[in-house]
């Protein structure tokens, strides 16, 4: 009898832990996004308000910024051609597409090329939850 109660107790706790896990993944996790951005983007992009360009343009206040707007950054010809042909702003939907697969959103963008100035070209983030967390974090950079 005691064993059965113990078993139910354990099952209940496991179910609870699972529910909390699912619950937490339903909302963006900014802290997780910060860590992911520092690891995935920080090698090439400055994430502070120093407005300093590195391999890529600074990402401070990038959300809702027009694409290709950083005057003292030298974008690739492919990037400029794409943005000139079809100007857009970096809203959440466009960021989501770009960090899923940069070169399918902007063909031949330097961000996904081996000559990006960093040995690792950026080929996108596979996990939708991770992309959502990164974008939630980018929104705080203002
Ligand atoms: C390997 C280096 C590298 C990594 C890693 C990288 N980027 Fe980039 N990024 C670049 C380069 C280079 C450009 C300029 C693209 C061009 O000129 O074709 C760029 C451009 C951008 C732009 C366009 C900004 C503008 O001013 O229009 C955004 C947005 C961006 N990156 C976001 C990200 C995010 C978010 C991450 C991480 C998830 C990331 N990048 C990871 C190198 C990188």
C-alpha cells in the first residue's frame, strides 16, 4: 500500500516537472536568448550599444531597423543588391527567416560565406525555440 502511494507520488511529480518544462518552453526565454546570441552571433556581431561594426554590422537596436542601414559598414554586393531590389526592415518575421537560413533569405550574403572573416560561416539556427529566444533577446537591445 505504502509503495503504491509512493509510486503515485513519483508519477505526479514527474508529470508536474514535465508540465512546468512545457509551460516554460511556450514563452521566449530572454536569458537563454542572450546566451545563444553571444555564442552564435557574438563571434561576428557586436551586441552592445557601442555601435561598433565587426565582421558584421552591430546588432544594437536591429529590430525594426531597415536592412542595410549602417552607413559605415561595408555590406556585400549581394546583400546590397538584394536590399535595393526589395527594401525591408528587420522585423521579427524577417529576422526569423534570416537566422533560419541566411542564404535562402539573402542569396550569397557574406554572413553565410566562408570569407565572412571568421572561420565558421553562419548557416542558421535549427531549433525554432532557440530562434525565438534569440529574437526575444535582440528586442531588448535598445
Ligand atoms: C560568421 C560571422 C557571422 C555570424 C556568426 C553571424 N553573422 Fe550576421 N552578419 C555577418 C555579416 C558578414 C553580415 C553582413 C552581410 C552581407 O554584407 O552580406 C551580417 C549581417 C547581419 C544582419 C543584417 C544587418 C543589417 O544592418 O541589415 C543581421 C540582422 C544579422 N547579421 C544577424 C545575425 C544574428 C542574429 C546572428 C546570430 C544568430 C548572426 N547574424 C550571426 C556575419 C555573421
